[in-house]
């Protein structure tokens, strides 16, 4: 089959939309634009990658925050393709500040991860003992939770012994303290059931009970465990890992006392199994609903209207960029011509020649000194060479030069007659003599 470009882009768009559905994404906003159409366009990026995003007017009117460049946000979006340009992009449906949203996302990701590993499975949950005589409580020794637990247990069954494993339950110090006390409780193994508890609070306040290491450690407890963290509407990772979840610290105290203890344990186990079954059913229904919604949106006229609206915004932006580019080129040409004019100005050449003359004047004394030095060296070399062939050197060694009265050098005795005067040249003077 031979595709047209439009057919190819359409099929790719359908594959992306069906394959991904709705996703959550965290990133930094850049290149934010809000044209007159009311739609928002921006880029979502991290330190290594980026993706284009569009949030149409009917969606951004419900936004809790208005995007700004540099803002960290958590978005829920759908992956699609902008067919006229062949670019993949995100259609943003919700946007919020990444702070609280990121904590919730981390919570959901860890919950999904541990659930897939079976740490929440109903088959690994243990029933509470029928006869509980010693209860361990991992909590703050000064918090409201321990006061409620002790009050209920004293009222319902004063004979139950309580061992407190003290730890911070909020803030950065809470996680290592909770882990240390949990290990201590495991090593001692002195209680029939271990209760992990604290009062209610925000997601950030309860975050130490969402720690992955703490959750995995709790799953290895040698005794049955109860999680009673926060109020009834608060759920932490520890709640899913523990054998039993109590909605409040007081309810946990009732579970470990003898009044209707066995019935409560069975009800709790059945409730957990029912909750898991409902959760699985809800997940299947949500997946089916998302699939049908995706198919509906692919053929919805609003999608074409969004594509056309985005195309109009893009053409407007391209026209603005073209005008700005043309103006920039003209400014650049004027700047170039002005630069050439300045470069050809006579003042420039005059300055260059004056600088060259000044440089030559500064170098002249150095050149003259160098030439004079070379000449002196040459003179010394010539004098040395002349001295080597000078007859004075020979005279210095004891030789003499004999000349006739006419000044001729005597090389043979035949040149001098008897009674003729001669002159003998020595190294340090002359001597006049006559031949006998």
C-alpha cells in the first residue's frame, strides 16, 4: 500500500492515541504563548528532552494555575499528532502545580509498583491471634494517637500489656527512626501483634509511612501487623502492606482487645478482599471507558476544530515571525553598510599609517644598534684573518726581513754586493749593515 502523507499522519495519530490514552507528566514550562484565540501553547521539558503541548480554551478555563515560563507543573494529557505539520504533541486536559501533585504521583507509582509485586495481595495477609496478651505500638510517645490507644485498651481490656516503640512520625527524622524501631521490634519478637499508628494530617505529614524501604521492612514482620495511620479517609502505603488496616488509632485498639475481636478480624479480612475485588473491577471498567472515550474523541468534530484552530494560530505566529525576520535582516543590512562606510573612512587609514610610523620610529634605534654590532663583529673577524697572514707574526718568532738600499726584499746573497748597505727588519725595530 502506498500512503499519502495525510494518511500516514492520521494513522500515526490514531496509534498514539489508542496506545497511550491519558497520561500524567511532570516538567518545566517554556515558550508559553496565549494568542487571541484563547488557546494555550507551550513546551514541557526536563533536562534532556522536550515536547510541544496545546491546551485549548475549553480546558484551560478550568485550570487551577496559569502556566508561566520556568514553572514546574503536573499535567494530565493525551498523546496525539498535529497532522498538518506531522509533529507529535500533548493535548493538555488538566494542569496543576507540581509540588502537591508530584507527591500524589509518587504515592500512586509506589502503590502500583508494590501491588504488582504482590505486597498487597490478600493471600499474604495474616489474621490476628485469637488471644492477644501483649501489643506493641510503634508511634510517637507524646502524640494523640498513643493516648487514644491506651485509653481504649484500658477501657476494653486492662489486662493487655502494651510495649511502646517510640519514634518520630513526621518530618525528615521520622523515616530512619521508624525503620530502626521496626527492626528492634522484629529482633525482640516479644509481642503478639504490632500496631503502627499516628494521628491524621496532610499527605506530606503522613509521607514517612509512604517510604518504600519502610513498607518492604513492614512486609517482613514476624508477627501480625495493624496499620492505623491518620483518619478514616487517609490511606498510606503502610495501610496496604500491613495485615490489617484500622481506620483510626482508636479502632486499632478495639481490634486488639477481646470484645468481638474475632468477628472484627474476619470482617476486616473480608472487607480487604472485597475492596481488592472492587478495585480490580473498577480498573477494568475504567480501562474499557477510556478505550471507548478514545474512540469517540478520535471521530469527534471538536478534534478537527482544534486542529484547524491550532493551524490558524500557527500561521499567525509564522506571519509575525516572518515580519520580524524581515525587519531584522534590514537592520542587519543597514548595520553592515554602516560598518563598511566606517571601515573605508580616511581617518582609519591615517590612524593606521601614524601607528605604523610610530612603530618604525620605536624600532629604528634597535635596528641601528643591531647593524653597528654586526659591523663591529665583521671588523673583528677581518682583523683576525689579516693578523694570521701578517709578516709581523713571523718576525715575532725570531725571523727578520732583509731589504736592499732600494727597498727590495733580499731572497739570495747574489742580490747584495760587497760593501753594499742592507736594512734588517726585526720585530721590535730596524738594523742597518754592510756586506763584507
